């Protein structure tokens, strides 16, 4: 559904990733792993169309190469992102935060209340993550796990074809991360979404994803199944024993 051809990415004029070729199949679950600062979030932002490649092409099924503002907009409409720190507005209710997922469907300065149909869609998304009962609670009063569920609902309400997630379970404790990950995976499968997820928990990456893409040194240095992502592959990706911590089994 998505293809990178010889894509190079720069941040602040500095080369980060160089000549990446990557094809993401529709309905697949891909984990992106690699050392800190290597460019995982930058790759995700590129897949989302937020970060324009310095060179190379990103092409999307049904849209084609993303070269014009209109094609970028069409791609962004069909995608959604879940962030590590939720990126929620604490003083707003869970419902209002989920509605922000639909902000690009109405005028940015609209003073009108959210249309009823959109409120219903947002409530349905909250129900999917088990938070209907807290829809009107301000996010400031929710637990870390509940906030992450609101973040997931805000992504789901967009009914995306492509779901991107940037270390979505990094800010909760390991046991909760496991539970949230299982729920997340269930929703991704139920909606037949294409998921690209950045994870620093390698054991979680191996269990969640059907494909692992490892970034190192500006390139893809591993691309294969979780079975092939063995201790030797991990050692190559995280040399100097700098592997991130694993969650306990
Ligand atoms: N907005 C920015 N402006 C300039 N440089 C940036 C910007 N964002 C990231 N960078 C730099 O780009 C490089 C890659 O950052 P990125 O966040 O993509 O890495 P990452 O692999 O996701 O890191 P981490 O695992 O620590 O989150 C880093 O050197 C970072 O300092």
C-alpha cells in the first residue's frame, strides 16, 4: 500500500537516512527498531507525509507518488498516528480529544459545536477502547493507560487505512504495556489496518509484528520476520551492548 524508493531523509540539514527502499503491504504489521536517534521517528513522519524526503519518492496505492499538495493531503486523510506521550490536551475531555482526530474534516476556525455525527463517531471510538464511561472526564484526571487509550481512539476515529505508532507503550509500566499492546493489536486486526509501529521493546516487537525493520547507520540493516530477528541480528543492530531494556516475560 506504500512504497519508498531511494528515499533520503534530512533533519535540520543533517542526513539521517539514505536511499531507503521499503514496501509496506496492505494489512501488514511492521515494527521499526534501532538505536536511539537513528531516525525511526523521522521515518514514521515521512510515511505520514509530514516530513518531505530530501530525495526519492513515497508512493501510495490509489494515490500514486506523493508529489503534489493534493496527493499529500489525500494520503494524510487516510492515515493516523499514535504518539508515545499521547499528545493530548489535558484540560479537554476524552471526547473532545478524540474529536480533535477529526479536526481536518471541518474548518480550523469553526466556532460551531462538533456535528452530532462526529460526536457519535468519537463516542464509538472511545467505546472500542473501553473508555465510554470516561468520555466527559478531563484527560488530566485519567491514568497513563487511559490516556494512551484516548490516543488510540483519536487515531481510530479517523478510520485510517494506515496507522502509524511511535513508541506508544513506552510511557507506561511493562505489565500495562503488554495489556495495551494486546488490545491495540486486536483493534488493528479487527479493522484490518496497515500498522507501522516504532518500538524500543524488542521482545514486544517480535511478538506484535510479522515483520521487523531495523535501522542502523542511515540504512535498513535488518528486514525480516521476528523469527529471523535473533540474538545475532539484535547484536548487529545494537552493537556495544547498547540494546534497550526488554520487558520481562
Ligand atoms: N525537528 C528536528 N530538527 C532537527 N533535527 C532533528 C529534528 N528531529 C529529530 N532530529 C534529529 O534527527 C535524528 C533522528 O531523530 P529521530 O527522532 O528520527 O530518531 P529516533 O530513532 O526516533 O530516536 P529515539 O529512539 O531516541 O526516539 C536525531 O539526530 C535527532 O537529533
